[in-house]
C-alpha cells in the first residue's frame, strides 16, 4: 500500500480499493488501522472517504446460502467419482510406463478416426432421417394417374391421396392411401399399400383399393394379393374381392361378374349390395355436389351403376329404379 | 497453508487437498453459479464436474496464486458452455447473451427507515439501470473479494477494461443512491 497515491483518490476510487473494501465491508482490523491512520493524516479527504464508504457499503445481495447437507452430499459424489477414477490410474501407471509413449502417438490418430466415424454415422443418420414424402392428391371431381419410381402406376380417384418416400423406395415399396386408388404394380419386391383400415401386400399385379371411412374393399385384377387388417387376412386371386363387414372382419373373397374392378377409371361406377349413402358419397365426390336424404334411405342396400359424365343421368340411374324423388336447390340435392 | 502450497499438494495427488479446496470455496462457487443459472441442481452438476475434472487433470494444471480465481474462471466457462448448449437447444438465438442475475439491494443502514413495498419497487427499478456485466463486476468485487486482475481473468477482459467496467458500475450505483436520496427527501417533506 502506498499511502501517497491515495491523496488523488475520488470517492469512486476508494470504493474500488481492495483494502478499503476489506475495511468497510469485512471490518478487517489491519485495514481498519491503516485507514484510520491515513484519515488522521489527510483530513481534507474525509468527505471523499465518507462517500466511498457509503458506496462500498451500499450493495447488499439477496442470495440463498447452500445448506450444509447439500454441500456434504455434493462432496460425497465428487469423492466417490474421484476415488473410482484413481484406482485404474494407480494400477496401470507402473506396468504401462514404456507403452505410454506409443499411446501418446496413437491417440491423435484414434481421435481422428473417431471424428471420421462420428461424421459417417451422422451422414448416415441424416440420409435415413431426411426422408422427404411425396404426396399426390386428387381433389373432388378430379382423377389423377401417378407414376411411382419403379414404373408402377397408380390411378387416384376423386377426394383421395397417396403418399410415399421416394428416397426409401428402393428398399421398401410402400404407399399410404386415403380414399380409393387402382394400382398397377411392376414385378419386383414386396409392394405394400397401407391404409388406416388395413393393408395390402403384393409382388406384382394390378388391384383396386378402396379405403373410405369404415369401408375397406380390395379387388384383384391380375396376380396375387394379400389383404390384411388387425382382425385377419385374405388372399385374393384375379376376379376376387374382399371387404370389411359390420364387425370389421374381412369377408371371404367373392366374385362380382358385372362389376369390373377399377372401372371408375373409365368413369363407370358399379355397386353391389351397397348402402345408398356410399353411392351418394361417391356422387358427391365425383360431381362436387351436396346430397341430403333421410337415414332410412341412406341405409338401404342397392345394386346399382352410374357414369361419371353427367350428374343428372347419374342421379336418374340411381334414383329412378328405386322410385326416389330428387329435387335440386342450388348445389344441394334433396332425395326422398 | 497458502494457496500455492495447497495447489502443490493437489498436484502431488493428495486427496485431502482437494477436499480442503472444496470446503473452502464450494459455498461461494455455488452462490456465484446461481447468478447465471437459477436451477440449483444444474449448478451442483457444474461444480461436481469441475472438481472431478480438476482431480483428473491435477498433474497438468498450471500453478495459481489464487485458487478461488482459478475455480471461478473454470466454473464460469463451464456454465457458459452449459447455457450455450441450452440456448441452442431452445432456439438458435444469439448464444452470446448470458444472464447474470444478482438480486441486489441497498444496505438497510443507508436508507433511513424501513423498506416499504413502494420503496422496494423503486429500488428494483433503479437497480435495473445496472447492466448485467456491471452487476457481475460489482458482485465479484464486493461479494467474492476479487481484484481487477482476477476479475479480468474471470470475465475475459484485460486489466484496463475490468477497471473501466467497475468504474462505470460504481458511477451508476452512485446515481442510484442519489436518486434514492432524493426520493427519500421528497417523502420526508411530504410527511411534514
């Protein structure tokens, strides 16, 4: 401590001087003696010292003192960790002394190798996880044909969509389907169509899948198709159809001669023993109209047919044989 | 035993030296760490890692004349790293932003009378005038007993910058005290 330098000190300087702080805040005796003496010799600095004292004293801090228990517990953890680490170190030091040189040389190489390995793993993960999804949707009143990466083609009916992962296509041919679509699959590995209601597996064939609401129906045109849902599975050969019944079971495959599978692609819609509400739902999807009817009519099962070219003809085809009356109010069609 | 001797004992592999260092400084480190991370558990983890790493690297650590400074520097680095990691996890906002949150008050003796709620609120507003770095420098100076060289090393500043920062912080504090005094005077006259 050089007493002479303090004569030029301002209050701020005093408040920052370590020994001054020790005097003011900690009541350090040695510092106290020094500063009392110094003040006696320099009475002209009394006001600066007083303000410095105030400044140095001013701050208080609200903080939580860690409890003895916390500190002891923490020490025990440190003690344990450092004791474990110590043992192998003591054991190996004498025996490995000559090899430590070699180890030191290997270490950078090993480090680089581990970096390289980490980089490879990261790249692989990115490639696997970065998995763009291709999604193709057909809107209401729309029909689309889409070519999959392996040359298989999908015809997508109105208000339906498919999605798949083009990057992963090579390894798994898998398409997710909402709605109805007709698949023409080129021969190759397993091809899977997944819908919420169930899934269809094939090797190479053409088939139609209809997955709308509660109804799930698959018909096979060529090749062999395996249809499954949580309750069971069925094998389809050409000309056969299976669908879920009221209990959610897949029914035994059956044939319908007058209902060519996937005829909707040519604008022809066939229904066999189907509730009318499903027929109306299809009309709504094809013509962008709203149909209203009574619950009794909606539940009636019919075998019918309509063409997708003209709404009036379609309605006539369906309703006339059943003696149902239609009336139109703008976009809304009432059926009684 | 001086810091230099204790440090040498640690380097020689004396476990008791590590324990003594822990006993001497853990509480201060804990309080300092809590200023950056309110979560006590996380601070404990940082301190635990700090001491384990210190023990494992004891043969390589450089000599130090102030163990407390060495520990503060290490803990601060560890905390900054932890916080950066957290910030990046939440969002890639500027990772430079660290928060030193010391709940400063003014010593009761200096403000005459009781600290009522109104004055407490005013004091909080006044204290907000201190930047986070100013708070940290004041904390290190008055509550952790550090000099400028040590503060500079801890806050990654050179000696002169540490001095300047401290000077500005105290100037700000003086303004706050003055403002509080005026408030007090007004209240006093209003009572009359």
